[in-house]
C-alpha cells in the first residue's frame, strides 16, 4: 500500500510518543533503534515486527500507552497457549472502532431503517459489542442476541422483522438450514448478512446466499486491532475495503519479512494510526491475503485486501514454491468428482523433494482425475505434485482439527 507523507508523519509521531513512555512496550522493543534516523519508508520497514507473543509477554497491561485512568474498557483475545492478550481501549478508541463499523454497515447498504440482529458473542471477546456499537452509531435498531438459542433467534427474526443478520459463517449456515427446514424464508424480512471474519468457503457462502436469497458481506478484523469492523467487502464482492485513515497495511513474505508489492500474496501486517490505548506498529496478523491493486467499481477509495485464504503458520515450501493448504483446497474444489477430503505428504525421494496429494473421489476415472488435478495444480500454484485418488471414506479422519500436511523431510 502506498505510504503518503501524511501517513509517514503520523507514524513517526506515534513512534516518538511511544518510545518516550518510560518502560513502555515500544520503548523497550525499539531500544537501540535511533528513532530520529527514521526518515523514509525504507527506514520504517527496518523496524522489527510486533507479534502476538510480544503482546502475551506483557500481560496484563504492559501494552497500555496511556495512564490507567484513561482506559475505559479492555478486551482480550483468546490465547490457545494459555496467557491471554489484553488490549486496553480509551474512549476515543471505542468511538473510532464504532465509526469504522458504522462505515462497514454503510458500505453494505445498511441504514437506520434496518433492524439488525447480532448473534456473535458479547463480552471480553470483541465480536458482538463491535457490531453493536457500529449499528447504534448508524442509528439502526439492534437486537443484541448473542449466540445460541436458535428458537428465540428465529422467533425474534420473524416477530420483530430483522432485515440484517450479523453472524459467523458457521452460525449463519446453521440458521439457514433451520429456516429452510421450517419453510420460514418467505415470512422473514431478511435482506443482508454481515459475516464475521472466520475463513469460510465459497460453498457455504453460495448455500446461504441461494437458500436465504440475501446479499452477503464479509467483515474483517482482529481483537489486537480494535476488533471486527476494520474492513468489509462491498456489493461487488471484490475484496474487503480497509480504513486506511486508521490503519497502515503492509503485505510481507512470512518467511523473510520482506515487504511485497501490491497484488502479491503474503501476510498482512498492520500499523495503527490513531489508536491510543494500545497502538501497534507493524503487527503481524498471520492472515494470508494480498492488497488488490487498483480502484473498486463501487467508487470507495479505501484500499482492499483479498479474502483471507489461511494463516501464515500453515505455510510450507516444496521445490522452492510457497503454498498453503487453502490453495490445495481451491484446486480440489474446482474439479467435479473430487471431494474436499485430502492429505498431503512431503518427503525426499531419491534425493529430491516430492509432494504427494491424496484425495477422495465420488466416482469417475481415477487416472483421469489425478491428471486433471496435477494440471490444475501446476497452473494455479506453479509446480507439479504427485496425485493419488482414493474412493470416498478411505483417508483417515481424525477427531479434532484434521491434520492435512505431513512433512517427512525433517
Ligand atoms: Zn468496493
């Protein structure tokens, strides 16, 4: 993304402020960095990244960049590894977040005459409360349901006349199935769905869209950077517009940390421009996406990031080519007769790297499907793997999150 002079000056002022806080997070992190020597974008790009582990290490309030009495709220991101990350917010941070979320609703064509049913959870988690504050700022009527209790969700939807559903993709799908099963669609006033940022496939999307006959919008965000609502897709579904007056975005090669040009796929890194309570400089989101070059047909000037295709932690490299499980899923999805179940093995064979993709088929000629897969894979990802087709139910399914990639090179 282009860094305007104004953005550069804002970031520089922010760095000066943060490094002057005695024993502050960035005063410690940037110790040894001569802040006065940051004179260009190139200098900025030499600054170290901030990672989630850094935030965890300063639990509970070590990230705070303001006096305690200026903090009006904290949120916390769930840590899979124990210690949570605490993000403090000032009143301005809360207002700014609501302003961004209000814009999200506006981009989705939602206005104050709408009735918005909010099903993501409320609490320490940033989900529900973000949807809520933005909707209130917009002036729409909200139904702060939170998750679960499908019966009540449906009866309120019906009785109060909900026009906008806010949900995670999985909960939206569950409600869609219930609505279809009960034949409720024609009795509902539902027009739009605003779907939180879990990764979700086109299959789920098109099911919700076609069964409910509503427009869907993807909202982007993460707790460390306000929460959901820092970006949203528009009616052209051509990526998510992110609010660059609040955020500076970079895409980096997750392996080398090198900044990539617009259009190239890598990890999203965010610098906050206006945050007071917990500003972040070069925060690694681990979300894989790209900045979509050029302007959107909708006329909105905010830059766009593409649909999130995975986490940089899932990245692996074979024969010099970086790839993600999500890319393999993309290739499989495009071929009729191949199911979504697959497994990848990477090993050295006769001193050379070899990658084998095993997948299940619902029928058809296996050799033909294998060749089709190899050709599509080569065209999309840039190298040719080995392919092995199996009949449905052959590949081992594990109870928990299915492990797909087995790297035997080490
Ligand atoms: Zn647009």
